[in-house]
C-alpha cells in the first residue's frame, strides 16, 4: 500500500477544514454572506403556516410591548416592524447578553389569494399572531349535485 504525504498547503483535509471555517464565519458574521430574510440569527423569529381558511404569521417578540410594533401591508407584502429597548439596570452591568436590542423589520411576500385588508393581529406573552383570511373566491366550495 502506497502512502502519500502532502504539504500543509496541498493537504485535502486541511483544505476542507479551511472551507468549513470560512463557511462558519460567513454564517455567523452578519457582514458575511447574505442569505436574505430567513438566514440564521434573524430577529425576530417568524413562522408562517396556512390552512384552508388562510395564513397565520407567528412572530416571537419577547421584551417588545405591543405599542412598539407596527404592521403594514402593501400589495402582497406584509411588513412587521418595531423596537425592543432594554437597558442596563442603573449601577449594573451585563455578564452575558444574548437578546438583540434596537429596531427590527421583517417583510414577508404572501400569496395573492389572501385578503390583507381583513387581517387580524393579537399579542400575548411575547408572541404576535396575525391571521390573514383567504379571499372568498379562493376558498374551497362544496358543489351540490342536482338529480336529473
């Protein structure tokens, strides 16, 4: 069996490890690779799901009061923006800080069969829920059969 020795610059494992480090940096560094609105670390986290009646958007917004949140629609785009403020208690300092502060904005492209004008929003325990109904013509209908 033949053994091959590679110099560190030509070692395939070294090249793979360097690639892995670069990818990790790109995903962890906000100034790195831009993956759009659903990239890792985006605040606030959003789940969107649909059923036969329409769509539901759920956004985690702990520490944000409901009067600091604005929801707007334009065409098929739903934009949710707000601001989370949390300061250091007077005379205190952070030992660990994992929650982002400041302004945020998330825009979601929604299907054209929804009625954004009839959307309803509720806010409870740091969870924003927006229900967007489907247009009546887009909802499934039962067709009756007439006997001949």
